[in-house]
C-alpha cells in the first residue's frame, strides 16, 4: 500500500497535531520528490508578522521524512528512522503560502538498501527548499536522517 498525501495528512492529524494545526500539509509525493506547504496565518506567525521559523521547519522536515517513511513502508522491513542533525538558513520573510520541496528520494532508497544489506545504520543528508508564491527562496533546511534495521 502506497503512502498518499491524504494518508500522510491524516497521520499528521493524529500523531503530529501541532504540525496539522499550523497548516502543514503534504501536497505531492512520489519515489524521488515530496512537496509540502504551509500558509502564513495568525496562529503560526512570529512577532515580525511573518511565519515562525519552527513552522517552516515542520513543513521542511515533513518533505524529507515523508519520503523516508514511504521508502521504509515499500521495503517491507522493520527500520527505525530518526533526525540526528539539522541546519537551516533564511533569506526572506516567509509570508503567504510557502512550498517546500525535497528531491532526495534516490538517496533514501540507497541508504535503506544499504542498511538492509549490511545490517548497519546509515545516515543521509536531505535538503528541502522553501519558496513563496513569487518563486523566491525564503528558507533552506537540511536534515541528517539515520535509518537502521530493527532487530
């Protein structure tokens, strides 16, 4: 069974309600790419009337983590996943709808295959770029994911 945006967004409602309440949603997901979005609203703004950095981080992390979850599900293996590190940079105030795109699905598949083959944990850095309606980059997040086969 493939993970769809609807299934992931339902998962958010029950397991990550703070992200769901802030308006974080998966828009598209396939083997190589995941797109999430979040709209600047009163509930997720900072004192400077733009989107709070942590809300951007939720949407960015979901664009990477959803692909990790989908690839694990597809593998039919018992694999744990965890963010070990992250980096972020901000270049413009986030206002309106911000769309985060991660195109690192190939890296995930290779890491999970290596974890299954070797039995050793693997780490991968995944990048998610947030752009506004005008196409301007507002933030870039990088997450170091670890994957390991469960015993």
